[in-house]
C-alpha cells in the first residue's frame, strides 16, 4: 500500500501530544516508532519537535511526502534507522 500522498487528519494534534510527552523527560531520547508510530515520529522531527538523539522507524512508511520533502534538511546529522520486513501484509517492503 502506497501512502506517501496521504495527509492524515490529526497530524498536528498528534505531534503536539508527542512533544508534550517528550518534554516531560529530563534528557534526550532515541525516538522509536512502529508502523503509524514511525510515521508520527518522522512527522514530529520534520516539524521541529525536540530533536532526539536518534530516530528509528520500524515497519513504517512515508506520508504527506509533499510536506516532508522540503523539510528533510532537518534530518542532517541525525542517526536514523529504517527497518522493514519483507512479509508485511499491510505495508509492502517497497512502500516501507
């Protein structure tokens, strides 16, 4: 399933909730997201949320690509792990 053009409702609200949760921690974190959590993690970082020490996207995919691409420069120097299995029934390996 290709979701890169999808712009899901509630993205800004989800980013705000994640940022509030992140601010409750007194230290830098590695932000890890699985599936939709990976989409939210990337969206959060690309929209200026508190920069994590590293980012891991597990079985995730791209969304809102027209919004994300111009913001990709904020990932410079950030360690990022992207991992996706070949047998995912919801998101193909290619989409991931």
